[in-house]
């Protein structure tokens, strides 16, 4: 997915609540085990790094699982909105 398409997708998910606006309380990375990215909805390959983070949005915790690139885009877009 090109950068602009990813940006539009992340913005839409922020607007409809599928991605949280709150910042990350804790974050860690690990090798992927075939998780699905919460931003782009594609499966992370086993050779990719998974970014996992815990956010508090609307008073409840939410665990995010994202590609590194998708995490960076989400972080940028949530701050811009």
C-alpha cells in the first residue's frame, strides 16, 4: 500500500473509532507470528517486526498490533487530528 493510501486509511479509522486517539502507555516490539495489523488489515509476515502497544482510550485499555510503518503513520496522524 502506498503512503497516501495508508494515510487515508489510518485517518478514516481514527475518525470512526477503529484506531484509538490516545497515545501509547506501553510499547514493545517482537518478531511477528502472523498477526493482522490493526491499521492496514494485512497479515504481518513472519520476518517482519510487530509493534504492540497499550493505549487508554475512553477510559479502557486497547492493545494495538501494527507494522512498524503503520505504527509510525498512526502516531503521526493521531497527533495531527
